[in-house]
C-alpha cells in the first residue's frame, strides 16, 4: 500500500492555503487603512479641542500690536491639511471670524498635514471658530445654529469616519 498524498490532494491544499493567504493580505491592508484613519480622527479631534481650550483660556487679552487683539481661536480645514488660527482684529464685534490665508500672523502653530491615504471632506464646514468667553461657535464665519459634520475618509472612499460638532461645541463621532 502506498503512503502519501495524491497530486490532487496536494494541489487542493495549496489552493486553499493560497486563497486564505490572499484574504489575510487584503484584510491586513484594509485594517492598516482603518488604523491610519482612526489615528487621523483622534488627531483632528484633539486639534479642535485645543482651539476650543485656547479660546476659553484666552478671554482676557492684551493687545498684540497697537490695538489688535486676539478675538478667538479656530481651526481651518482643507482637503489634505488643517491648522489652528487666531482671529486678529481691533474690534472683535466687527471681526469676520474666519481664517485669512494672506495674514501669516493669524497662524497659530504648525500646519498639520494628513496622511497621504486620508482625505477631509470640507464641503459642509471649512472653518470652525470659537469666540470667548462661552465660547460661541461659528461655522464658516456664521453663528452656529445646527450641528456640522466633518467627514474623514480613505483615498478610495471605502472607509470613512464622521466627526459631529454641535452649536455648543460638543464633539461626537460615528
């Protein structure tokens, strides 16, 4: 009696192992993108909270230059990066409460670049501003009347996470 495996049995085992390996590699890449997306979400939420805390802590401000004061802090979102800015004006009631890319003095800290495999959807909101002392919330320069969503997705738009900010500045995620 011959002991061993037939050619058909060996080929079947190799085919099953190849199929399982391909699933594992595919799942691993998807999992890696999800981890990158969750890390970027945590960084973005942290940056939004930092801008909010800066607005809360900076209620009493001395003029920076002449009669220009910091009227609040915000976060400006682009598709591949975001940043914290401070709104500078001589009269905070007349401030536009938006980031002005031409004014380098408004930039607070560094520009934060997203991972190359993630994209920010900035159609609904591009500018989030916190004005002390409460802080009052402004989306795109307008007083916040409802909740806004920030959608972070991978480059293929197969996986996405949503960050919700309501008119009181509370942040939730989905």
